C-alpha cells in the first residue's frame, strides 16, 4: 500500500511540475489603444494563445490613450488608427506598421428604415454633424431617398468623446468632401463638434445609437455587425451608391499606396467604381529601443503569426488582410527594433 501511495504522490508531483512548467513558458504581451481593431485583436489573442503560446492582454482604450501609453512605455505596444507623424515617431523612438485594414460605416436608428435602405453622401453627413440638418425628414434627405418613409424625428448625432483614431478617419473623410467641415471642425483624434453627444469607444457609440431613437453614429463595421445595427449606403468618389460589403472594402483597399513613409497609407475616398469611401489601416506602435527584449520579440512573434495565420479570422469580422508584400516589408522593418545594437528580428 505504501508503495502505491508513493507512486501516486510521485505522479502528482510530476503532473504539477509539468503544469507549472507549461504555465511558466507561456509568454504574455500587453497592448493598449484603438477600439477600431479590438474585435480582431481579441480573436487573434484567443487563437495565438493555443497556437504559439503567447497570451495577449489588449485594452481597448482609444488611439489617443494608446499613443500615450506607448510613449510612457507602460505597455509593450500601442495601437492607433491615426498614424503618428515622422517627427513624433522619431521623438519617441517608435516603429509604426499596419496590422490590418478596416472600414467605417454610418449607423442609424430611424423607425421604419431598414438595413442599407437609406442613402447618404459625405456632404450630407457633414451637414448633420455641423448641426445644419437636424431632422430626418429634411428635404435634402427626402430628395436623396425616394420611396423611403423618413419620420419627422430629431437627428441625434453621436461622436467619440475620447481621443480616437476612428474619429480621425471619420473627420478626415468629412473634411475631404466638405470644405466647410474642414474649416469649422478640421482633422484630429479629438475635435470640437458643433452638434451631437459623445460616447466612449466604438462600443459606446454603437450602444448609444442602438438605444436612442433618431441617432446616427460612426463605427468600425465589425461593431455594426456584432450589434445588429442598421447601416446605410454611401456615395463614393465615382458617384455610385455602395453598400458596406467585403467586396466594396476590398475594392478600396486595392488602391492603397504603401510606398509612403512609415506605412501611413490613406484609403479615404479612393478611386474605384465599387470602392467603399471610408477604409483605413490601423497601426501598431513598437519601441525601437525596448526595455525588455523578450517581450518585444514576442510582440513581433504575435503579429508574424497573425500575418501568416490570422487572415480567415480577419475576413470573418469584415477586416481586410494586408497584402503579402506589405507583410514582408513590415517584417523587414522589424530589424529596426534593437537592444545594444542587436536586431531582435528574426529571433535568434
């Protein structure tokens, strides 16, 4: 009996030891920032945990906060939908690269108006957010939407209250199509809105629009999809009304110019008969001089895995994977991440 007990005890110790060893070997990386790609980063994190034994802890706090946290080195990487300038990257010794591309959509809560039934233009959106069009039965909206019954209901614009790359992309688009909006509001991650109510994160905007009759807002397509929100058609640069579909997003993405410095390509209001007018890359900010070489290597391992194995998860959520040549250029750029003059990628 004593021998059997000793054998069981030895087996238990071995099992605990193996469990502790496996736990100890699992790498953890931390990131914070943009809410725009958060649904995808969470899915990638779940899959990477079992595939490459990397645990991602990502906080969806907005692009402004993500930039601040990586400047202060309180996370392993920051995430921002708004690209940082070359001067900012140089000042804070950061490498910037895109992780994926996504699309912004207009979401509405109008009684009687169904999914993608309503037509809007960038100019009309600008007037709504400038407070010039205030009711859904405004003659301009009625003229644009023959056959759609638009109620005599106040428009409740919803915008991001936090520093937001999603806002940066949205106001970049409205400033492109409306000189008045550009002059009165301009472009930034945080702007002074003439009309509307603020909410925090894509999550907050989606929830507010869902709960307020007459509301309109802007979110990444994945949030509209997940929350079953009513999206609209938009008129693109070619003058065609297009619905928010993967085909329209990919048509816009095909026109991206990745030859610009720091991968800061703009996909707002691109050419193309079928192009969706508001598509954007979302960016990762990684220190060139990391405090912890192992954690920096694991961040690059994570995104290397995402580029190789995460495309299906991205397309399922209506994100647009990067072209293979761009992914290869990003891997080459990782050689700039160094400790004591030694490049951390490829990992030795």
